[in-house]
C-alpha cells in the first residue's frame, strides 16, 4: 500500500500543477497595484519558484510528520485543520451510502436471479438502465425541486437548520436525518443500480454450478440452497466491486456536496481547485487515496469472511 500511495501522490502532484493558472495569478490579477516584484515574492513565499521535484520533496517531508502544510487562501489556516473539520460529514454520508447499497442491491440482485425473466426482474432491469443513464447532478436538481420546493418535505441545502443549536435532542436528530436523506440517496443511486446487476449476474452463474444441483438433490430447501450455499460464493466478486466503489463515492462527494452546499470534504476540494490551493488539494487527494486503499484492504479481508477456502489457504 505504501509504494502505491507514494505513486498516487506523485501523479496527483504533477497533474494539479499542469492545470492552467496559479495561486498568485488568481490572487493578484484583479489588483492593478500589484507589481511583478510582489508576485515574485508571493511565489517565493509559497515555494512556487522552486523546481517541481523540489516542491514535491518539501511537501513529502512535511507529510512524513503528518503536516499537510498551510492553505494558500487568505485565512492561512493549516490544511489538516480545514480537512478534519469537514472530513466527518463526508465519511458519514459515504458510509451510509455504502450500507444502503449493500442492504438494497444484494437482495434485489438475488431475487432477480432466483426469479429470472419475471416481472420483478424486468422492472429492476429498467431501474438499472435508468440509474446508469441519469446524470447525478440533474437528478439532484429534480429531487430538490420536488421534495424541497413543491412538497416542502426536505431541506435542500446545508447539513443542519439555522436554529439547530436550540432544538431538543430528538428534534436535532430528526433535523440532521432530513438533511442527510437526499445526499445519501443520490450518493447511493448509481452504485445501487450497478451493484444489483453484478449480484444478479454472479448469482445466475453460481446457481448453475454442480454443487448447487447436488444440494438440491439432497433435499435441502430452496431457501438454504440459495442463501447459505449460493449467496456466499456469489458475494466474492461483489465484495471486490464494493471495495473499488470507494473512490467513486469520494469523487461523487464533490458533486452533491457542492449542489447541496454541504460543508464536507468534496465542497472543500471544489473550492480549493477553483483557487488553485495546492496544499489543500494534495491533502484531500492524499486522504482520498488512503480511504480508497483501506477500502480495498477491507475487501481483501472480507474475502476470508465470505469464503472459508481463502481462510484455509
């Protein structure tokens, strides 16, 4: 994981510096009083006057002691502080999305495979194609108009109401849940559609195996055959996809956190990218890479929990 993480940071560092514009240009181009000497001083202050490899080594040395540097924004706050105050809400939304995907997609996939070519299978198939084809930002706007404006059931921005601090504990919890419903549903929508199809395909392949036929020939009930013998083997490819879906969820946070004005890591990344705030961008990319690698590690460990043959080997 460590060499892979270093490789990710190298690629990320090079790519963000290839983007047009620089922090000094964005901060000074609208001020006619700024001279070329002042721009040079700002570049030196941010170490932007050094070669790119030296800038990366400086950043890497700071990272070795868990110092993500200082933001280029006017507040000059430490990057780690800006990330840590926004990271929890992003993790909460992504974890809830993963749980929702897992709890809904697997039963749908199993039932679609068991009742192949039934009405339920055809309806879920249509749902999948709609889920793949529909842009997330467009669906977000439609849901905001329907539930937030026309029906008035759910809030359409932020993570809590203005009077949140004055609400009783149970009302504060309800307020938080209402603010999370739309972001979590949108974050899980695309993954839900794809995961159910993966689960259906895996189950159809497994139920045709000889050992499933043998289990049925022994007189085992269909429920035991499907949910005890077939399901565990069909879960292995799904676990892989679930681990690989972590970066997609983190990347999707940039979209729905910006649309819903959620003060999370995705919104911070968007604002940092617009301002060419390199330390914040690198800090968020590093955290995202770590979470992705941890997700893959959890998927590897989950193999052993799902398949006893892997534990033995």
